């Protein structure tokens, strides 16, 4: 996958501390979805991408700094994602910019992102000391498969590890051993993944070895979670499937893709795992 030369990902960048919406760089989802075998006109999932940025700051009308956390969520049906480094540079451009209040900050972020994502965006800016930040959870809910005693020697994605048994079950499993690499810089991306499904019982050892096989794989966060969803759907044929990834914070930003055969519950609570 080739990024446009205007992208700053993988390059030395000047940190502009004055508002600059042009820092935002959209990346089309289409190419990677076609590679996975996803029909862009009939997605096999519902879901969203949730981004939390913990290094948000601007100046009030008196020049006093305000610090906050921003929660950003948009539908996975958007034609584009935003390159993560460009989002960090965009937020850095707020640092010496005067805004009248939080509502104005939220409106500006929403306007700029919607113009590039071509989808409705939810933006919630939480000023420190005024609102509670995202609560910290010890782990995903469900059963961890990380203590399984398996031998791993494959570190490029291999869906053949995904095997099922004859028993029909409904269960929620999770692993903190997911690691992949940025598609462009090859820097490591560390993540946790929760898998809820109904259908033939998935062999847990094979599932863990499959997740470990992402270790040297080069893809963006959203693409990895979609690949996991599609591989499980094809190999294991569950009737219900949700794959939820939460990635370690880097540069003040964490990325959390959610894909499901069913529309997400509007009451899905925001969480923050220990590495976030």
C-alpha cells in the first residue's frame, strides 16, 4: 500500500503550534478491504473506530492553557481513516491557538474530521478537573486465552490455525498478545483483542496461535481487526461475531476498532485498558 507523498508518516515533521487543519491526512479503506476480500458495497460487519487523544491543549481568551482528553468516534463505513501521526500533528497545532470554550474546540474538530472522513463524527472533549476521564478497566471481560501452553513459531498471519469443534457455544475470549507493525514505519503496534461469538466452538489453542501469527504483520490497527473478523467468520462460521481491538497508547493516542455482525449497543461503555 503506497501513501501519498503529502503524508508525514515516517518523515521528520515540524510541529506547528498554531491551528492547521491541513495536517489531517485521510487514507482510503478501499485497497486493504479489497485485499482481505471485503465487498466495499456490502460490508460483512457493523462497527466503529474509537480514538482517544490524551494530549489536547489550547489557550483560553486570556492566554491560559487548557488541557483535556478528546474522545473521537466514527462509523467503520466511512470511506477513509485518518493517519494517526497526522491526527497528532493536527492536535499539536491547537497548542498556541485561542478558543473561547470547549464547545468551540469540539465544533472545530468535528468539522475538520467530517470533511476528511466523509461521515458523521462524534467528538467529546473532557477538560481535566471538570469531568472524569475514561475509566480504567483491569482487562477485557471474558476469558483470557493467554495462559494456554502453546508452541508458537509462525509470525506471519496464518488463518489455518483457526479450527472449530462440534460443540455449539456462546463465549467471550480475549488476548493481550496481539502485536503487529505499522504499515509504513514498521514500528510495533501492541494491542488487546476481545472476541465474542456464537456458533461452533473455536479451538482456543489454534485461536491463540492465529493471533500470535500477526506478530510480524504490517497493517494499520483498523485493518488488522477487520482481517481477524473476516478470517474467523470464514474459517469458523459463527452466527454471531464481534471483534474488538484496543491498542496501546502511542504519542498520546490510542486506537480502538470494533467490528460486529450486529449493530453496536449504543450503551457500550467507554473503557481504558492498563496499557492505554
